[in-house]
C-alpha cells in the first residue's frame, strides 16, 4: 500500500467517524472509522521511514573543465587540414 492508499484510508475513516449517522446492527461505524484512520497514519509513518532510507544522496557535481584545443585551420571536428 502506497502513500495514496494510506491517505484514502485516513479520509474514509474520517468520513465514517465524523460525517455519517448510519446505524448498523452489530457494527459501530465510529469505531471502524477511527481504526481506519489509525491504520492510515501507521501506513504513512511506515512509508515515510522506508522512503527516507531509500533516498540516495548524490554528491555535488564537480565542475567540468573544458580543455582548449588549438586548431590549425580547417574544420573543428578534426577533418581537413
């Protein structure tokens, strides 16, 4: 489950916990919503810690120094004299 799935779990959990007034026999939708939000938060924390470990630190690029070529005439690609 990626970051998007975790955010969807949090959103669905918040909708179930705070925005619905449905009553289902044997199911507490407020509790289900809170559980979804907690699982989503755990997923976001896990995803961010894994992404932090995978981050590759690239050393700063060294400047490229171009050498000057002395041309004797002709073409610049070395053909011709």
